[in-house]
C-alpha cells in the first residue's frame, strides 16, 4: 500500500523506553516498527495516554498516541497536536478513555495549503452525545475554522453517526461516511469478538473533507489487522 500512498494516519501507536517482558502480547515498539517499514516517509508522534501504570511492570516509558507519516517529497509547513478534551498527564489510570486528541500536519502542495488531521476521540461507552463530546467537537470545529486552505479530518471518533457531535462537524465539512452510505467501519475481528451480542457501534471511524477537496474514491477494504477497517481516500486539490 505504501507505494500508492502519500500520507498515513495511524491510531494507537505505541512507544516505550524500556521493555522488560515482551511475552505479554503487546507491541511496545510499534511506532519504531512503522518507522522501519516506511523509510521513504517522515513520521511524527503525538502522545495521548501514558500507560506505565497499566503494563504490570512489563515496560517503562510507555506512551500511546497517534502518528502521521508523510512522504518525504511533500513540503511540510506546520505540524502539531492538541487535546480536544482532557490531557496526557492529569488523567487517572482508570480514565484513559476520557481524552480526545487531534494531531495535524499542514503541507504546501503546488502553492495550495492542505491540512490533514488525525483524530482519536473520547472512548467512553455508550458512544452517544454528552457534554464532553460536544465540547470536543466544538474545539475541533474552532480549529478547522481557523485553518486556511484544503482540510481533511479522519480517525476514530468513537461516536454514533446520528449524534450532534458528528453533525456539527458536517456543517462545514463533507462527511464521507454519510455521503458514501458506509454501513460499517468495523472488521470481522470486531464482530467475532461480539458474536451473540448486540453490536450498536458498527460505525466508529469517520473521514471529513472540506468542500474544495475533489474526491476520487473512498474505500474501506476488508483488511483484518485491527477491529477497525482502514479508510482510504484518493483525492486531488
């Protein structure tokens, strides 16, 4: 996939300083693995959750976050991240799902500005509207409204499609999950894990684009490396 791709947005990338027990089934150096697999890309990591207290002493300096990798021939103008809700070091160990992080990179593409945002939202259950999620969407919208040029927002929002938290983002951006009538963003791994139970969160991931983005194709191939399907966008400015 990397030969045809210019920008990758990853969720739940892991990095660690030291690993003392790698037999517990956790890929503590996942971020490093991605860097090795994508030598023609420049990657940036945005820390989201400190997990040291949850590793049982298997590792130290463990942080989970988002990562954006862009092809090195792209001209990077700016990059950063911010918490749309919560923060990294002020949460308790039992509140690791009560945070929302947005990472972004802005590129100069032939004189045009393109900002790509990788978002991982509050993951508390159920995935309905609440004050925290509405605040989260408001902060994202404020950020997007302050950005000039073309914009793409994608990630795991942990929100149902009919929520106000999703609707407010669709006021100025095109919701491709809605426009392409996507029925699920979940893989077989997810449905196997919830076999015999009601699974109301068939859609958790979203792709929004500004109206000036020309969408060539939008696909969610059945790739079983996660309980989420990849979102693949082919576009032009």
